[in-house]
């Protein structure tokens, strides 16, 4: 009985072994491989350099105050269109007592100087009216003139000599010159006194204005209110960095000041981005760009390259160069916001309607040789050398060796790759 069981067990194992061997054999054999064919295409091929960046207004102005204080009121909101001179905000001044006292002292000093100048002006006017400063010179001139007339007859009658006569003539000219100089000097003194008085009055007015400016933020005579911030350009309010109640600092030589508002002309936009150093030498000003904005995928925008930075920037181990391009022909129904991320394709070269194949189907060998596998009969292929032209990274131009009727092997076909590995 045990012998029969052993025989049955052996038969069972033999059957199982045969079944497993048959299964794995037929599985490994599989279906016959069938390659996929494709034909060359007629395509436009464009060689591009890609730059990543953003949309920015060409002119973006930071409006800063001329006084230090606290924002008392904002007259505009972000996104509002403003014109040059329009009010943006009002600053509540917090004047320093030290500055106020100094300004008062300057007013008092300027007032004293004005009074002194007025007294000097009054004195010179009196002298000029009474002619006291020129009387003695005039008397001397009149005396010399009389002496010259009296001695002229004596000279003509031969009573006095030529040398004596010459002395009288010379004395008359000298006294006349002294008299004329005295009148000129008096007029100059009067004119200088007028100038000095005007200067002192201007200093006094400036001191008063400065005191008023410190106290009120406004000057009575200038017609301008320095604590009211106005826009310096036409444009759109992009940002109001500080809210009402925030402290602000005036701009001066030592401080760039607090920004009250950022105003930009949104009708003049540029693309600002960076390209890799491997592409920068291929670029030239005036090249066309096609800009794609991440937030507006349905539209592309044309631009013209207008700036290529002469200096590169190291970004994570690679050198990038900044470029700028002016956007043109933006549709009226599209609003581009400042700061939109964007990519730009710089058109380096382009050819139209040429025979092309995909780079994946080209076999490259040493010596810059390129081949494709063409179908000679059903599922039978041979390598054929071709001459390549411009490539965009996906499609490459075939100058010679192929036409659009030739079948070539699709080298990314999974069945073809499986058969080649087998």
C-alpha cells in the first residue's frame, strides 16, 4: 500500500513539474514584437532661450514726505488712478521744542537786522536829500571852474604863462572828477543800502516761514502745504505701505525717508527676467520675445528686448544675466498687474515648413553622425544616415536623407525597447 502511495506521489510531482515548466516557457516566449512606425513631419522649428522673471512698470515712484510726523489721513486707496499734484495723505506734525525755540530766535535776530538796515537806509537817504556828502566836492568844483574862467582872459592877454594856465585847467578837471565820483559813491551807497534792506527782509520772511512750517506744516506765502503729500507723477497707486496713525520720517541727506505711497504708470510695462550665461551671448537688443504670464495662460504678449545686463549674478551656483523687454500691444481687456510672474521665450532662430523628426528617434554616433532606422519591409529596419539642421530640443530639421513618405521606427515604443533588451 505504501508503495502505491509513493508511485502516485511521484506521478503527481512529475505532472506539477511539467506544468510549471510549460507555463514559464510559453510565458517567456510571449507575443511576437510589432514596432510602431512614424513619418517625418513638415514643421516650423524655433530655437528659443527661456528667461524667467516678472512684469513690472517701467516707472515706479516711491512718494516720501518732507516733514516728520504721523499719518493723519490717507486720501487714496490702492488701485486708484491719480494725477500729478493730487493729494495722497496728510501728515500731523509733532514739532520739536528745541527746533521751535531755535526758529523763534532766528525770527528775532532777523527782525533786529531789518531794523538796523532800515536805520542805515534812512541815514543815507537824508545825506542824499541834503547832498551833504557832495556839497564840499561841488563847492570845490565851482571854485575851480570860476578860477579857470578868470585866468583864461589873463592867459589870452599874456599876463600869465602857459604853465600857470595849464595848472588851472588841471585843477578844474581834478575837482570835476572828485565831484562826479562823490555823486556816484552816494548813489552806490543808496543802491547797496536798498539791496541790504531787501536781503534782511527776505531773511526775516524766511525765518517766519520756517517757524510757521514747524508749527503748522504750512507756509503762508509759498502756497504749498508741506504736510500734505501729493503725487509727483500720473499713475496708479500700487501700494500704501503705512496706515493712518503710523509714524513717518522726512527724507533728507542722512535718511531716505518713509514711503507714503508707491505710484506707477501701468500703461508702460516691461518684462524683467534672467537668462542663463549659456544663452546671453546669443542675445541682441531688439530681438522679439514672447511673454507668457502665469496668471493669464490664455494670452501671450509680444515684447522687444531693450536691455542686457553686462554683469552676471550668481544664483545657486549658476550665473544669470538680467534682461528687460518692453511689452507691446497689450489688449484693452487684459489688465497686467505689477509683480505677475512670467516667462519669456527669446526667439534666437526660426525656420518655417521644413522636414523634421523628433530628437528621440535619432541615433547619434561618434563623429557627429546621425541616423534613423527606416522600414525596408514590414517590421524590418535598417539604419540610414541623415543630415540635421536646427533643433528646438524636441524636433530637429532633416536637411537630407528623408522625406515625409518614409516610415521610421519610433524608438520610444515600449515593445521595441523590450525586444532590443531581449
